[in-house]
């Protein structure tokens, strides 16, 4: 089977002041055993030398395509620009400071194709940025649906992959944070389930002061998803919010 028959994968990456991490992240894409991919990086007006690094990387491999927003607009707009430019049968996501295992694409494409799924996600390893300390493996459930995802989100932005032919090209909601979560909910209104791949296939670095670590900040954006994006009624939003908070504490206390 040649590369075109296997299916092009569009990898969506935003960048903003990412010079410290982005070369390692892109290298993890270049190292993939599956080679039929395009990496679409949209820079959100970085103030460091990120664009210089990205330009060099794109000149070294024509599968890497770099775009730059006219003004700083946030990661949702940056990701949506890359999605707009994507030409692949499959769309997946990678932030500019995360790392894929060399067999991420190969394993996930086999998983989605052999089972005739439309939306999949994988387990991953968690490390602390402060001392590069391994924390734990986050092992995903077998599957999730829309209602269960409202209560807890095991789908990470660095391991999600979906079939554009089956679900269409979908965009992230334009909100300050949790845009990826908003997209997963949108996809699960189209398909019944997203299916989890149990083997860890990526490395997620937990940053000090990140939204996922700051429960107060995360809670604010979670509530906005319920009320402003999903337009859930107040009572159901409260129920989902309590479930999400409890599950979040369990997730990050492991």
C-alpha cells in the first residue's frame, strides 16, 4: 500500500513563544514510523525567536507548513487556521511542548482503521516540568460519549485523532481556554463514542501554573463551556460541574 492509500494525517499545532520546546516537539513528528503526514503550525505572534526556528524547520522538510496570525488572537484561532489549511483524511493535534512516541501515528491509524472508528485517543505519560520528574501514566478508558465527557475529560489534545471523511472538518470554539474540550464535545454530538487506546503513546509535560494545575482557573473555564458553549441549563451544569471537579481532583492526585 503506497503512502497516499494509507491516508494523509494533518497535525495541528499552535505556537506562541515556544522556542524552548518546539524543536523537540517537531523532532518527535519527524521521528514517526508513519510518514504520510503534514504538520501545520500557526504562530500566534510570538515575541521570541520561535518563528525563526519554525522557518528553518519548514525549509528542512516540505511536510512542515508554517503560518502566522496577523495579530495575537489565542490558541483557538491559531489551531483553527491550521485546521482550515489541513488537507488530510485524518486530523490530530500536538501542542508545541509535547512529545509523541515514534509509533504514535502508526498505532493510532491502525486502531482507528481496523475497528472502523471515527474518533480515537490514547494514554500518555505525565512528567513535571520543574524537575523533569515522571509522575505517572494516565491510562484512558475504553470509550467515552458526550454525557460522560461532560463529567470528566480523559481525552488529551496530544493524543486525539479523528476521521475527517466521517465527521467533517470541525473547528474549535473561540474561547480563551479549553478549546480542545469544546471540540471533543462537538465531535461526540456527531458520533456516539470516542475510543481509548490503552498503551501510552505520548509524553505530556505538566507546567507550573498551567490551567490544568490551577483548579480555580480551570473551574471558571469549565463553567463557561457548560453555559456559553454547550448551553446547558443551570441545574444540569451544576451537576456536571461537581462531577468534573471531583474527577479532576482524582486525576491530578494520582
